[in-house]
C-alpha cells in the first residue's frame, strides 16, 4: 500500500513546469543585472566626486577671493558641470541598496522556484507569489539598467566638460 501511494505521488506531474522555467529565466536576468552593476566603477566614482568638488571649489574660490563676479560664459560652463553632481551623489546612495535588493530578489526567486518544484504551494498562493516576485525582479532589473544608462551618459558628459574645466582652472591659475 505504501509503495503504491509513493508510486502514485512520484509519477504525478508537476503543475508548475512553466513557472519554474520562467523563474529560471528571471534568476538568470537578476544574475546578469548583478554583473552589470558590479561593472560600474564605484571606486573611480568616489575619485570623480572628489575631483568634481575640488574643481568647483577652486573655480568659485578664485572669484570669492577676488570678490569678482563669474562671467556669463563661465557661469554656463559651471552650470553644465554641476549637472554631474546629481548622478554622482545618486550613485553613492543607490549602488549599495540596489546590490542588496538584487541579492534579496535572487534569494526570493530561488526559494519560490524550490517551492514550486516541490509542489509545496497551493495554486492561488503560487500564482500570487509568482506575480509578486516577477514584479519585484523586473523592478530591480530596471533599476540596474537605469543606473548603467546614467553611468554611461554621465561618463560622456564628464569627458566633454572636464577638458573645459581643466582649461578654466589652468587659465585662472595663470592669471593669479
């Protein structure tokens, strides 16, 4: 009798095969997002943030010392340069929390996959959890994509304007 019931339950197909496949895909995407996030140079970012603050302080300090007004052209350059401040400061806050969220999301997906593979959850609970975990995974993946896009755009902007800022600082140093 025990053998017959074991045979019956072991042959019963898992009703969550498609969901498990979908979870495998999401886990893979979360892992790729983790790799993408790690590739963002946060060590260099701290150095860039430091240089940014030093450059702004150097330029504004010269004008404060001389009690002079910054000209319109330089004010526009500084305005463009200050647009780098927001992405630099956002990285400091977003990077670690995003990394933690990626780890948590992956853990949740792996746990749900285990539960579905072992047919532990009732259908309504499984459906609700699938929906919730898919939404959470998509959200964190998009967050990483946004950080990567911002990093890329900021790099391009910084490269363009840093040459100009260096020239302004050199010019100011030569006139003192």
